[in-house]
C-alpha cells in the first residue's frame, strides 16, 4: 500500500465502507474486484473503442470528434460527469500523443472507464512529462526519434483522449471488428493499436 493511499481520505473511507459491507455479508471482496475489473477493462474502454472505430470508418465523424469531443461522443450515447470538455488528440505518423493528469487522476470515464492504477501513480504522473520516451519504452512502446511526442495534461476543466493511428493491417474492417482491437492504453497513448 502506498503512503499516498494511507493518507487519502477518500481511500480511507472507501476501504472502511468495503470492510463494513463485507463484515455485514452484503458483498464479498471478490465481487467488488469483479465490478472494478469490469468497469476498468470492459465497459468504459469498449465505449472509447466504439468511438475510435467510428472515427476510423467515418471521416465526417472523425472531424466532429476532433473539433468537439464531448458532442461527438454524445452522438454515440456516451457522456456525463468526467466527460465534459473532452478534447480528442490524434496520433499520426509524425506525432504521438500521450495523456496524463499531473495533479491527481482526471480521466474521461465515459469513454475509458476507471483509470488504471498506474495512471494515478505519482511516478507516472511526474515522469511522463519529463521523460516521455523513456516511460513509453517501459510500457513497451518504442517510437522513432523523428516522431514528435506530445504530452497532454488532463484536469478538471479539460480531459483528453487519444485517437490512435489505425494500423494498415486493420483497413477494411467494420466498426465492431475494429473496436475489438482497440484497448484503453492506446486511447491514453502508452500503446499503439495492434493487428
């Protein structure tokens, strides 16, 4: 357990609530972990994957997404708290974008679900700004030197999502097939979409 977790009043309250609910037999730790895993890995990121797949298959939607992220995701039924003022930045062969929140863990929940633990980690939050290529390399992403890396700092006012570059190997697929290849890390910018 990190020192930050020990002193964060929200974490202390959440842990106390989980303990109380578990002791009362209302939930099990496994059930809570399953719910968190579901929102972290399935529901939220699949919303974002659908947004990306639509942008890859519909140039007009892509333009609307890049111009006004919040309105564009609302077209697909996504929105609400933590999604307001969404800005979508596009990866290209020349530019690779990566997202961080240097203050805490501001994150576009409607399209990416719950933020992963590493996104909230103080090490990621400070290092990705100072040494983005090194941190990306630690995630397994090696970028050519000629590719510019841009780091976007999410906040309560603006939250960022990356529109990943579509691999040539996925050309011609439909939205559902494309969405199955798109994961949360690519929409944060610490990975690329694989074939």
